[in-house]
C-alpha cells in the first residue's frame, strides 16, 4: 500500500488529521499531479479552504494533466468565487477530456450567471438526473426562454419516487411560473407538512389559491401559519440562553418570527390588492470525489 492509498484509507476511517498528514507528506515527497490534486481536493472538501487549494491546482495545470479531475475541481472553485468566465473556460476543458454530470451542471451554472440562458439550459439537461436540481434548473431556463410547452412537459414527468427528487415546493414553484395554478396547488399541498413554514413560498401557495378562486383555503392556511408563529414566539421567549444561544441570538430569532407573523397577517390583503410574489431561484454547484486512487468510487491512480 503506497502513501496515497494509506492516506485515503485513513480518510475512509474518519481519521482525518492522520490522513491530512499523509496527503501533505505525499506532496513533500513528490509534487506530482496526483499528490497535488488529492491535497487540493482535501482542502476544498474537508476544510472548505479553496484559498489553499487554488495554487496547488494552478501548479497542476502547468503540467498539462490528462485527467479531468483537477479541471473539474478548479471549476468548482471558480464557481464559488463567482469567477464565471474562468469557470466556463476551465469546465469546457474538463469536458473536452472527459464529460461528467457535475462538470455539465457547473458549466451550466457559469453560463446562467453570464446571461447565456440557452447554453445554461443545454448543459443543465446534460448534467441532470430525473426530477433532480439540474433538471429543475433546466426547466427554469426553458421558462426564461419562453419555451413553456417543453418546460411543462418535462415538469409533468417529475416524480417523488425518483432518487434525486428536488422537492414538492420547488416543483410547485415552477408550475406557478408556468401559470399552471391547479398543478402548483397539488404540489404545495404535498409539501405543506414537509417544509419549514416560510412566508416566501407560502405567499406563492396563497397566490395560486387565489388565482383558482379559493380564498377560504387561503385564509385557513394563513391562520395556521399565524398560529404556528404564535407558538414559536412563546417557546422562543421561554427558551433559556446558554453559551451556544445568547440573549442576542434569541432576540434576533424572535424578531424574525414576529416579522414572519406580520407577513402572514398582511399577505391576503396584499395579494388580493395585486401583489405577485416572485420566485426565488438560485443555481447549485455540484461537487464530487476527485481523489486519484479512491477505491470507493473506482478511481485509478493517476497515470499521465
């Protein structure tokens, strides 16, 4: 068993500190593509330290690696750093070596933020699984491109039984964007007891109900939301503070609860007066294992 394999074995055994020592030792012995890449991956995924990983990956690129691993990892970092052009360029290089769903998704993210919605739509689709976040993002792009017929057809295929199902409220939100309020209501109902009650998505539910001329249920749901907040506020006041929950934390939380309660109290009148709640959409960067020699993911060691 070589040094890299031993380091990965320790990582699998949750012996992180010992593992990190060996990953660093491997770099000390030989600053090659495998040792630099694996240490960079550890910095990114175990320490959330892109700053330390970046120079290691830049050093690798000067060696012209034949694997997509360092390019994919660098693309992730550029996305997190909001360097969309750099992310786009490096992920295109990664895909030219070996296409992968995370790279397609992250390339879509970069294109979306660059305003290249058609390209983003294409790559989200290539990076998607049935009913997952990438497919959700693909459909959002189709809606922005005014391709609503295709968007609805693909959204109708979403299933809670799919392994990577994005979630009921997310599906409902897309139906609201399509103006399909009956379908939206169906999915909001499914998600009602599965999601934390937040005014942002509940306002979209109430809006859909009012578009379908159901003010009675809208008022019932708002009443339920208000009563839940009253209970939460009471419990928050009674909660004792400790070293992990200061008086300041408590007061901030109570203020948030009071604001939510106020939103619920004003929501019906606000929407009936013409207010249209907007959809909150954000892209999601996909991560993956890019460790050379990882047996769990059947990754061979690097051979240039």
